[in-house]
């Protein structure tokens, strides 16, 4: 389907892993691009778990964008070389990760106050690589005013786009989003601007789309984990309740099969599935009860029975009926 705007699946470390992305893409409609959670350097190498995430055979969707978390130009080169080697023609740079363990080392949102470092990183990237580069940005590390200083630096390079999560790092993923940061970026960035943050329902999407008419690309994270139908709803595709339950059954079944295949033992697969349910349970009106039943299911057979019963009989949430 061609449309004026695009929906991106946000990268969420531990949730939108290659299993999730692959299974999701096989069942649901509406996502135009899948962003891989960041890969980063540790002891001059990348961890096996990151390698699995970027292997081309694990990423069969049309448009998949890997993300790098780096503190300087050496790390950027090291990680980008790996990604280019695997054939990626588009890379995303993380300038938004808010966690102090990351920002204190000058990565993620920790890059934002250091304009010279950002300049060096981008300069090095464009000197060495032909693959497109986009940036996922926060409004600031300490203050939303930081965006005013970073935008001119970003404007000096041919970025493919900038996706803004309009919060400062201290807020993590909670509290008011900062509309002024979006307005400033929309007016002053010379690159296409994408929006990310707190789109949990069709109404949220429409409200933001009205508020920021210049934005074409929308990145959605938790909203998709909590309502797998949200991207298709945004595209105007409506499913009835039976179709939804069938899709949720399939999704769940396939996720479990894949985790059983890709983790070392059934216990690990069960842990992954329980983590998946921390958001998946929001498909049901009584989310808390559904999640409690899942958390109590300490054995795979019990888990399967509980999950099947919830998906088959619990009332679906208003948003997804
Ligand atoms: C558990 C978790 C893991 C995340 N991992 C990443 C990541 O690897 N890279 C990144 O750029 N953002 C990451 N994020 C941020 C999301 O991509 C997104 O910006 C955030 O959830 C806000 O969007 P949403 O309101 O649509 O969920 C993560 C967020 C959460 C909650």
C-alpha cells in the first residue's frame, strides 16, 4: 500500500527482537520499517546477541534499519563497517538512550551536549560510508533547550531523516512530551522529521497528526506492543473480533515456537514469553488479571493453557475490538 505517511516500529531492546519483528511482520499489516534495537561495542567486539539481531537471514522484512549506540567516531566506524558488511544501506544513530549508565559514557543522549563530538562522528560517517544515516534524537540530556544547539550541527550533514522523541533524558519514557521541541525541529531542521512518543491509540495518532501536520513518519513502540493492530488501524484497516482473536492466537503461538527454537532451553523461552506478556496483556480489558495469571504460570504446560484461555475468552480491550 502506498500512502503519504509511514509507520515505523520503534526499537525496544529486549522486546522488538528479531523473533518479534519476524513473527509480527508475518501476521500484521501497517508497519513500513522495522528498527533493530541498538548494537554497541564491548571490548572491541559486538556481543553474540547483537550479531543475531543483525544477521540478514533474521531480517527478511522489506525495510529494516539497524541502530548503533556509539560514543565516538572510532566506535561509529567499527559498528557501521559490520552493518555495511551485512549489506545494510541504511543505519540509525542513537542519540536518545536516556539511561545514566549509557549517557555517562557519552553514548545515546549523552552525546547531545557535546556538539564537537557529534560533528566529528557525523563527519567521519559521511567520509567513510555511502549507506544512508538517520538519527534518533531526544530533545536534550538535561534541558529541552539543547535541541536548539544540536539542530544546526545535524543540518550540516546529509541525514536521511531525524526521528525525535520529545523528552529529555531525565524523564526516561514518562511525563509530558515537550511539544516546543517538535515545533522547533519542524521549523529549523532541513531533514525530514519523524515523530516518536506516546502514540498508544488511534486517537493519539490523529491528535499528533493534527498538531504536527508537517510530520510524515511516525515511529511507534509501546503502542504496538500493547496493541498489535494499531499500525493497521492507523492505515484504516479494521478487523472484527474473531479476526483479531485469530491473529492474536497465531502471533502468540508463533512467538512461543520461535523462542523455543532460538533459546537454549524451555525455561528461557518461558521467560521471554512472560516478558512479552508484560505488554501483550494490554490487549485484554482486564490487563492486570491476565498478566498475573501469566506470571504465576511457572511451567510451560501451565503457561500454554493459561495463555490459550486468556486469548480465547478474556474480553479484548476497547481499542482492539
Ligand atoms: C524497554 C525499552 C527498550 C528500548 N530500547 C531502545 C533502543 O534499543 N534504541 C532506541 O533508540 N530506543 C529504545 N527505546 C526507546 C523506544 O524506541 C521509544 O523511543 C520509546 O519507547 C518511546 O516511544 P513509544 O512511546 O512509542 O514507546 C526503548 C524503550 C524501552 C521502553
